[in-house]
C-alpha cells in the first residue's frame, strides 16, 4: 500500500466520526422540534 | 512521562461530573414514573437514541483494547476489534424489532422470557445480564482509577471513587432517562476529542513519512491487511461473540425498548457507524505506535494510549484525552446502573417478589437501592485490581449458550421451557469442558467437539442471515457455512480453545433446544406475550401534572 493510501486509512475514521456527529446533531434538533410541536417530553 | 497537575485533574473531573449532573437535573421529576425510570417514554427520537446507543457501547476498554490490537496485529488489528464490535449493534436490530412487536411495553428481555416460558428461563437470562453489567461496571471504574493514576499525581483509588460516585450522583434520581440525556453530551465530547487527537498524533509522528520509516518494522502478518493471525486470534472470537454480547446485554435491550419503534433501524445503523469510526480511529493509535517503534510502558499494552498522549500531545490535548476516556467509561457505567436497576425492578421485584402486582413507589426505590449497591460493589471490586476484563470476555463467550434458545423462543412456537433451560445447561457444561480443557482434546473427543463447533459456526451465520433475510436464507446460509467451515475446523480447531469453546456453546444449545422442542407437541400463541408484558404504572406523573414537574424540576429541592 502506498503512503497516500495508508494516510487515508488512518485519517478516514475521524472524518467518518465527524460526519456521524453532524447527523446526530441534526437528529437532535429534529427531536427538539418534534417534542415542541407535539408537546411531549 | 507528562502528567496533569492535581488541580487540573480535580477541576476536569468535577467540571465533567458537575455539568453532567446539571444536564440530568433538567429532566428530573419529583415523582418519577417507574416505566420511565426503566425505558423512558418508549418513543425517544433518532438523535438522542442513536447518540445514547453509540456512547453506551463505547467504553474505556474499547480504546485500550483497539489500540492493543492495532499494536499487536498491525494494519488490520484495529479493524478486527472495532468492526466486529460495531456489528454487535447492527445485527441485533432485526431481532429488536421482533421484541418490540411481541411486547411493546417490555422493560427487559428477561421479562419477555418470563411471559414466553416462565420463571426459570427468565432468571437464566436476567442472571446472565446482571453478571455482565456488574462486571462491566467494575471494568469501567478500574479504567477510571488507572487513567487517574497514569495521568496525574492522584492515586488509583481516587479515580475509582470519583468516577463511582460521580456516575451514581447523576443517574440515581431519573435512572435510564438520565443515562440517555447525558449520553449525547458525553458522546460529543468523545468525538471532538478523537477528531483532534488522532490527526495530531499522526502528524506529530511525521505524517505520511512515518509509513516509509515504520513499515520495515512490521512482520509479514502485521503488514498484511488480510492477516490470518489477526483474524484467528482477534477477529474470529469477536465475530462469534457478535450476537452473544448483544443478547446478553440489557443496555442494548433497554434502548431497543426505549427508541420510537419506527426509528429502531436508522438508530442502530447510525450507532454502528459511529462506534466503528471512533473505536477503529483510536485503535489506529496502536498501529502508529508500532510504526514509530514505541515500547509500551511496563510492557502493558493498556498503557499505550495514555503513553502516546503524554509523549506526543500538548497539555491541552492530554486534558481532552482525559475527558474522552472519562466520558466513555461514564456513559457505559451509567447505562450499566440503569440496566441493573431495570433488571432488579422488573425481573426480581416486579415479576417474582410482587408477583406481577408491584407498588410503583416501592419499585422505584428498589431501583435506586440497586444502583447504590451496584456502585458500592463496583468500587470495592475495582479497588482490588482484579483482571476483570478477562472475566468479562469469559462471560461474553458464555453468553453464546443463550443466543439460540432466546431467539428461537421468540420466533418458533414449539420451543418449550424445558428445551430452553436444558439447552442452556448443556451448552454451559460443554463450554466449560472445552474452555478449560477438562477432557483431553485428542482423538474422538476432539472430533466430537469440533463437529459441534462447526455446527455452532453454521448457527452463528444462520442466525445473522435469518435476522435480515428470513428463515429460508438463514437455513440455507447456515448449512452452507457449516459445510464450508468443516474442512477448516475439523482437525484444527482443537488448537484454539477459546474459539472452540465459544462455537461449541452455540452448536450444543442449538442441537438440544431444537431436539427437545421437537419432542413436544406444545404450540405457543405469541399474542399472549403482549397481554402478559404490560406497563407497571398507568398514570404518568410527568404528563398528567406538568405544573408539578415545572416547580420541582430539581430533585435536590425536595
């Protein structure tokens, strides 16, 4: 494997974790909006 | 090695637990609902539940073990820890949808077993869940002590005590609801720390240049992405345990019962990706240490991550790592406390002592007393510095004995209580015999266990396929897997006692459970599970009296 491929292999995981964090934050905002709209906890 | 000052560590710990406590206070109600205490409102949204599942499944041992695997097995090492660990979350969700369909108001999986089979099957499952959660609690408190001892002048016992009572303080009042509420913040802290620490260490070590200089240090197996050693020693035993850990762990079941039913799939898929990314990413630190020629302190691979941080990171990043590990162990420990309280409230008090007619107030205090007792046990045993992680790995392998009987019971109407209990008992016995080599694994005896283990391998693959693709695909893939595994297993598996014993547990439980069930003519009506598993408290204090909640939002104001 080339140095470039190995670098990508090491650094892809924090990038993926950042994407998951973004999805979770969007999910949380939607959860809050739904809770406010329906009046449920 | 660099250490944080006592003042810094105390500020970080009290800051972390103080903020977490304040988060938990926001949802505290004067009179908690017992069902809410165990499974929240049963309709938690995607963001909260996916974050909670991810944070719960990531514990301190995930980081240390993934890095150890990366250091020991090289290129594929971290993958063989994180990937299979992530699949534990993924492969349980199809079965979770079935649990919810059968018993929408369930609190524990053992409670469903009580409705399906009766007390003995229920207590087998509840007992194994309780043992698993108590051991997990000890591991997390031990990790807190070890982290504080390595990265600060404070002692091991200081770390254990602060973590134990910190976690208890914010979980005690609202139970599972506190656990889910605080998981989101804890996961954010973990991800942000990981995203900063991994690239920082990589570039401090020289970036891409590290591969040019470091790859010659690796042996052939470590340099191979498809290392046979890594798969057989790390990947395969973990792969076999995928369903066992998921079924044997009440923290997963609790989230399956708590998330909004139509959100089970996206929640668990997101948690799978999140867990994999964080754990494999931190496991890469072990691989980088191997490339850089780092020698683990005192020869202990568990020291790799703190050692790498202390050697290559500036003080603020060491503080970030400290918070990341504390966040990971706290989010799992609070889930273990919530799981233990639900198991004792439902399966010991609710279904047995109170015979299905529990007093909600008493039940709530049973849950809180369980948390206090479990924390004390966890702190005391963690202080003894036993090799608890090995104990958990042993118990995890043992859970293989209950996987087939539990899943079969919820899909096949012919499984009887006798079939369930006898299957678990025989599989447990077979597991112990092979794991500790109580009989000589040679000749016909070795062949017998290898055949059983080969069948066990087919059962594992078959169950996984069954969850996603149904009965025909499950049976077909199970048979194909058995036939493919046979030439590799027979004559060879006797040299891998850990793998042999785990697979034997699956094979033995499947054979006995199926055989005994076929001897009976009983047919179970699955509709009865939903009728028997109901909420313990019908009036919801949180909804029926919102003014009271508003006035008494803080439990310490009572």
